[in-house]
């Protein structure tokens, strides 16, 4: 995913980049430079298995300490609420946060985690370039015991934890040991202009079938059916994934994204989704010039009344007026994922404090702050929307988690997947490439990535 989570403002982030690739190569070439404890098989640092929630007494036993953290600058609104409450509850702990832009964070966090003085708690990024590298080098503590002690395994739903589960070698994710926890979630679906639907005599779509019935009606009325900005190539891939998840089991998509051996992108469900994208483009449902328009410009135009529908992720809703716009889903739930996971350093000397901070991020109180600041929380119990659009989006997320359709994002599976899939999908939509060629090109990129692991 590429420059996302300025949550509420940008697209899901790409899992790759040249700087990250260089950092990974450097790390693997210098395995002997790993900090004390990082090379141990269990990578549990200075703390024994957690069997119960960490107590204030355990944290106090650390003495006066500093909990050093690295975070995306998008986390500042959340931290303004969580950190003061945490320091009040644990007065012996001072929280020291280094904020970085997302691009800078993913380019430097692996090297920081492998250094002689790594942060105790830090955000990574789902996929091989960052989280895979951290797991492979045993730089982060497994959190299975923590998740069990706090009830996260059943309380959040298996699909929200899956992207942070890895095999021991860091070559496949989606199952295995849990190495991270994200308090932020996302859902994809359909934004719609209430006034324009009413003008056309249409009801808000509740499924892909509803949307497909509405699109020709909108087009015939001389309006643009779907507002799309695809210059960064990710917006169309998100619409594609929304279509694809309606055509096949979520588990099969999740397995492929996670790199499970023997899985393939060449399926009839993906072929049908590609044909639908080509058909919609040919019929003018996306308007014209969408490949020269950014997603930010597209959502801005949609907010001002251009387009009846906008198919995208929940982060796009922050700029929309809830009195004018609503949100629905293409499936029982909707495609989606969790945001960047938080990790505890395998060599942290203040692990009880780090665990306690993770727990503070995973509460209804933090969930409400997350919702109020324009994002969606993993913890939804006791969290309420303050307007209709917020409530609709939160409800869609709950249905998504319950349905297990948080499959993740296709580009997670390879460092160049966003460019390969995005570029080929542009060709499909322009009528220059057929669905068969598209599927084969994507699968070839997937196989190349597996061979490089």
C-alpha cells in the first residue's frame, strides 16, 4: 500500500521501496550485528511468557524507565490521548516517541530495530520488506501469549490478526506466530451522494448487484457513475479487490496474499473481476482521464458533487460531509484490512511497559478516539459513531470482521506488486490487455517474489 495512513487522507501503503530493499539487504548481510537477545529462537527479550494482563505492580517494579517508541506521524492525534493517560496510570514510565513520515519509517525501522539501542515499541508495515525482515532476523517478540492473556484472539476476530502472523522463517504470513498488533482497521465499500441518488429515484446500493443495476441508470441520466482517480495505480486495484472478494472465498485470497505455497492468482473469480473492470471502463462508468487524476483529487471532486458513487476505503470518508454522503458495502462485509502493526523489540528491557502500552491501544476508549479522529478501530465494542456516515462505516467494519472478509491488500504480496498489478490493470481497463494476460503477469510477479524469499 502506498502512502496510506495518513489515515483518513491517503491510500493504503505500499509494502516496498528501494530504500527498504537496501535496508533489508544490509540487515541480512550483517546478521552478526543483531542486538543481544535478537538471535534467540523465542525472541522474548527479558520477559517470561505473559499469562495474565500486566499489572501496575509489574510495571512499577521496573523502576523509573523510559519507553522508547517509533511511530508514524499520523498517530499523533491518538497519542495525544493515550500517552498522558498511560503516564498517569504508570507514573514511573516516561513515554518518548519519535515520529516519522510513513515513507521514512518503513525505510529506517528495520535498521533501527537491529541496532544497539532499538526502540522498545514501534510500528512496522505488513508484508515482506518490513515485517518479514523483522521476523526473519528475530528482532521482534512473538505476541501469542499477550494476545491470549488479553483476549484479543477471540475478541478482535481472526482476520484482524492474520496479517501479523508469520511462519518462523519470515517467508509467509497469514498464519503462524503472532508478531504484531494494530489498533487501526479499515473497510472498503461504496460512498454515495445522497441528493443525486434521490434525484435519480435510486436507493443506496447494498450489494454489487445493486450497484450494477444503478450504474447504467446514472450514465443514462448524463451523470458520472463512479468518481475514480488512478494516477497512483492503487485506487483501481482496490475496486478490483472489492469485486474479486465477491467472486471467491476470502480465505483463498488471503492465502495468496500471504504467500502460501501452491496458491494462484489465476482464478475465475479474479478473471471475472478483471472483465468487470474492463466493461465498466468501456461503458464510461469511471468517466475519462482517471489515470491522470490522483485519488486525493478524485475524492475532492466527489466531495464537491462530481460522481454519484466513489468506491474506496474508509480513510476516504474523513473529508466527506455526513449530511451529503453515505457508505455501503459490496459484500456481506467488505474487503479491508488492519493498518500497520505495532511490534515489541525482542531485546527490550522494559517489556512489561511495552505490553501495557499495547493494551492501552486496544481498549474501547482508544477505539473511540480512533473513530473520532477519522479512522476505524479494531476494538468496536462500546464505540459509537457521532454522525450517520461514521456509524455506517463502523457498522460495515463490524460486518466485515464478522464475515471474515478482511483479506488484506493484493500489493502486500510482493515488493513490486502494486506497480505490476496497477499497471496491467490500467491496460485491462484501456482494452489493451485481456484478463488472461493480466492474471498471468500478476502470478509471475508473485512467483518471482516467492523464489526470492
